[in-house]
C-alpha cells in the first residue's frame, strides 16, 4: 500500500486571509484557522493551523472568507522549519546557530465555507460550491 497524507479540518479563521503573488504570477492565499476541543476537565483548547491555498482557491479564499468565518478545509500536511524569534530577535543556541522551530502547514485541496461570522450559514455563495 502506498503512502497517504490527508487532513480534514473544521474551524474558524483567526484573521483575514493574506494574498501574495509569486514572481511567475501564481497567487497564494494564507490564513490561520483554529479548531476547538475540550480536554478531560471540560476546558476548551484551541489548535492553530496555517493553511495555504494556491491559484483559483486563493482567489476564492480572498473573495469569500474573513476573520471569524467557519470553514472546512481538506488538504495535505507539510512540515516546515523556521528560526525562533523572541521580541523580533533571533534566538541562538550555545553553538551560535539559530534554534529552529518545527511547524506544520496545510496545503489546501478543497476549501468550503460553512458559516459567516454572526450568520446562520453561507447564503451569498452559489450552492456552497467547493474550490
């Protein structure tokens, strides 16, 4: 059996998506979303994810999604590393090398809004079509 990397998330956008265009004209929309769960003591815990949407998905995300909206995302999980910064300053280890933090990004294959903030559901999107 081959390898399989698939993630499905239902959560809320933490802020409005950011859209960038690469040098060759490809669009990338990036947004942060949180999922919620309760621990064994009943306390609400959030887990944050960074989601990247390319091309037509980037156009869709930038046009229809905003902070607080609930969204369903299906995609694949990709590990990333970035240098640790505290207060804007790079943190280094005893050897002088930067300390690297590991994170995970979601590369979106499908993005479906499910509820606008403060609304009962998505009514302005034709049929709730996924992109």
